[in-house]
């Protein structure tokens, strides 16, 4: 469920730190300020991700946030994999993900990590990442809950990795899935009480 450690420990440490710092970049907040949308912490849920940027009414800003948040996870994986190996690539993905959840620039108060998670999985194993994205889209289309789609997609990703040629990454994906479920605890509570906003409905 985890890759063999083949990269030198010092190199892995550098990869972890660099990837964490990359993941810590709060693109949602940066784009909201650059595009004159205000302080994202004072809008909607206060979250730094694309869903909350969308609450500003600016769809291009939300789309860019989604792309950049996914891209930073993918970039961390691709660079580490290119210069080192599979162990470094997985560590880079996990570190970038943790950076998004606990960014040093925002006093460790970050986002929920779904876009970064999907981006890094796509970079690790394209077909498993595509299956994870398709899972999100299917659940969102059928049940119209973005949060539920994220939860089911995250939970399914370790299985997709195991089935589609990268079982050594399933352990890392499972760890991230647990963190995604934890970060969605408020959404889970709202779904249980019937108060979670559906896709297409105004909050």
C-alpha cells in the first residue's frame, strides 16, 4: 500500500518542504484580492477553495482557483517524480495536500483539499485520477451535493488506484481521504439534518 523508500532521506526532506510550501499557496485568496472580489475569509463559508470563490459570483475566478489548486498538487508530484522516484512523488503529493489544508501563510487554516487531491492523483496515475473525477461528476449529477460527491470520490480513490495499476499509492490516498472526510465534518452534519445546499440552489 506504500512505495519502497529508495530516495535519499535528505532529498525526501527537501521534497516534502518544497511541496508543502507550494501547496500552501492560497490561490483562492490571492485571486479574490487581485480580481477585486474582497476578502474571501469574509465571504460565504470563509473557505479558500473554488466553491467559496464561486459565491462571489465570479465564475472565471472560481475556475482559475480550481485549476491552480489542482495544478499545485499535480506540479509537486510531477517534479518530484521527474527528479527522484515514485516514493518522492507520493511524498510530494501528500505534502502539497497538507500544505493546502494547513498553509503556513494562513496560520494553518486552509481549505478542504478536494481540488488539490484530484490534481495530484491525476499526476500520479492518470486513469485512477480520471476515475476519481468521474466518480465526483456522477455523484454530483445524481444527488446534487458537491460535498457528498467529494466524500465518495475521495473514499473510492484508494480502490481506483489499486485496480488501475498503482496499489502502492492506495495507502497515501486513504490517509488523504480520511483528512478530506474530517474537513467535511460540518457538511456531513448539515446533510444529516437536511440543511446542506444542493448544487444549483442558492445558499
